[in-house]
């Protein structure tokens, strides 16, 4: 039946079909000017997805911020003075960006088993890997063997560490009610996000000689989709 319709409509009336196709394409072209691709964090997840629902609940309850994730794999051992100094330098450079709220690295993890003080003293004045006088090997092994931090801030083999870059929250969108203003503001946010990603990538480039650094996170994915 389909073959019969194809012969009677398409093959016997090619000019009419061609004209219809042209009209359809012109229509699509005209209405495409109103098409907007929204690559915000929420649209990268499926609406109705339980993970998205949970993410929104956590964000609402705890005021969670958007964040970027970096992985840092130094050429030298993670506990070497060079690797630690480069990680600290990278942290401070990223933290100095005006759109960054905070940066969490391996060097910020509290150490509770790396000194001989009482537990009360350790909880009151906890040390980190960047604290003076700390046994870095002992502290590093504490983190590496921690069920909480292993495979979260440090890989199982101890060669790669994660860096969390929390972004400042923009509250401007909540105050807008006019649809046109909202769309314009979203466009401005996308442009700013693109500039931010370029800025942090420029910082990362300056550390190419000391190890491998990779950038990830929903804001970066959104920017790549729009670029």
C-alpha cells in the first residue's frame, strides 16, 4: 500500500512535492529564529529524573553552589615539595578569580591521625597538609586510606587529586519578572560563563609542564555545548 501511494503521489507529481518541500523548509527557517537552546545546569539532566529532584532539594536546603572540578596529576610524587607547592599555587590563582567563591583541594582536608596530640586537641586545632611541621607522608597516607576521601579527593593509587571550585551564586535572575529581561539576562550569564571557562583554562595552561590538569563540571559542559 505504501509503495502504491508513493508511486501515485511522489513519482507522478514531483513538481508539487518539490514545491511543498520548499514551502516547508522556508517555514522551518522562519520559525527557527525563535528557537533558543538552553544549556543550563538543569537542562543537562532529564526533567523528572530522581537525581535532578534530589539535586534541587539539596540545593534548596543547603544552598549548594555550582562548581567546576579539576583533576591534577603531577609528574613528581604527590607528596613532593614541588607537587604540593604547585597545587597550592594553582589553588590561590583560581581562588583569586572574582567569580570563584572557594577552592577545596587535598591540602584543605583535616588530618586527625597525623599528630600525637589528644583527640580533643586535634579536633580543636586540626592540621592539614599545608600546616607547618606536619609529617606530609603520614598525613597523605591518612587521606589515601580514608574511606571518606579515597576516590573523592585522591585516586586509589595516590597519583591524581581532585580540586573543587565552588562558583559564586548569581541572584540577579530571581529579581526579574519580565520575560524579555529574563532571556537577556540568561544570554548575559551564558556569555559570562564562557569567559569564566576561558579564564580558568588559561590558568591551567600555565601548569602544563608540571603535570596533567583536566577541567570538568556542568558549567564547562554547558559552555562546550553552546560554543
